[in-house]
C-alpha cells in the first residue's frame, strides 16, 4: 500500500500518430497511460506535460491502489 511509481515517457497527443521516436515502440498520452495503470491496480495521483528538447514528456506520479 505504500508503493509509489513515477513514469516518464514521450507524450503523444494522438497515440496513433506516425513516425518512430528513438527506441520507444509504444505511444502514450495521459488518457492511455491512466487506462494502462488502472488496469493494473495503479491509480494516477498527478501528471505533468514537460516540454523538452525532443518534444513533450509525460510525467506521471502514481500509487498502488488500496
């Protein structure tokens, strides 16, 4: 119950948009990341879209569901 998770991935506004982004084969936005985590019993506590040199970075703070 005290487990926290921090996830940082490239943010794709439209997860199905084309192109390859380095080694990332999966594409996430906050909606798809939340769905993935929720399916695995993890609740999103907060998120931030952080602009970086290579594009937007999706930063997610999550907690194991109780």
